[in-house]
């Protein structure tokens, strides 16, 4: 059985970069990523999975496998998935990728994951001057407190993009790129994931998390919150500003 996603007005590369991301995430021993059967500028064809209820055991398996996926690494922060050289997408929003290595995660996160969306929200009148200035301060204070090599990220790892089957979790709809592994983990907690505590504990056993990671969860959630501000506005404005205030 197949699952077809189709969009006649898809922007350039919309489905192609999704397919490239799914292939890049197919790491031996990592979380299985649903592999494309066919892709074109207007559609992507995927195998249809039979879903099951998530169990604590499946959550632990997911955590261990996600650590392996992350450990596969990337060449630099912001690297697009192998076989892709343009920008990507997160949901319907553009996801900029640097075209060459950038000096640090902090520089990458400010320039490519915060500033473009703050600017778009401000230009659209969704953010006022105080919100823009707050995010400017956050960007100015970013630092590599726990420097790590770039990980291979799903990039949009909210609970809806983790499908549970009798064989465990599978990944769909990536915004794949090289980034900080705490970003994927922070995304899992943003909208809730079943048995998240078991996922994190199992992950930490395989790939121990750096000291203080809990205090950086909100910082890593700022990018998806800004994406939601740009796409939906509304209550996400207050939520994004509230989280940013803790770091700015």
C-alpha cells in the first residue's frame, strides 16, 4: 500500500528535498525513516505504515536509535541532506542552508534559524519593535556553551512526525540538516511525545547529554516557535516572546 502526498502548487524542490532528507536519515541502526518510492516536483509517494500504540519499550528503542541517527553526523552546521544543495523547508516555511561551513553552532543558529524568521515576522507586522529587539539580544548572547560536532538532525521532530508501528518508531516529513542534537530533543518536548522521559533516558545511555542541557531546551525551541509565528501568528507570538525573554 502507498501513501501519496500531492501539491500542484508546490514551491521548487518542496518534495525533492523531503526525499533527500529521508534518504539521508536512513542510518544503519538509527530510527527507520520512511523511504520514498517515487518523487516529482508535485508529489511524493511513500509506503503506507500500519500504526500501533506507542509503548514504553518502543519509546526506549526510539531513544537509542535516535542517538545513533544523530551520531551519524554532518559535515557542518546547516549542511543540507546529501544530494541537495539548495534551501529546504520546514512545514511550508523556507529553511535556509548555508552553502559553506560556518564557524560555530551559535553563529549558525543566529544567522540561519532565528534572524530570518524574526525579520519576516517583523516585516509582516506580527512582531513589534520590542519583540525584534528581544530576539536581537538573544542572538547577540548566543554562545557554544557545550560545543559538539554537528549531528544528523531530522529537523522537524515534533510528535506528529514520529509514527509508531508494531516494529517501533519511524520518521516522516523531515527538515533534515546538520545541527545541534539538542534541537531535535527540544522539538520532541515542544508539543509532547508519549513516554518522552523513557526516550530521553535511553538516548542518554547511548549518547550522554552535556551538562545543563535541560536549561537549553527553550533556546532550541525558539526556531520552531518562530516558524509557527511566521506561518500562523496568533498565540505563538506570545509563546515565542515568553521563551526568548529567558535568554535575552
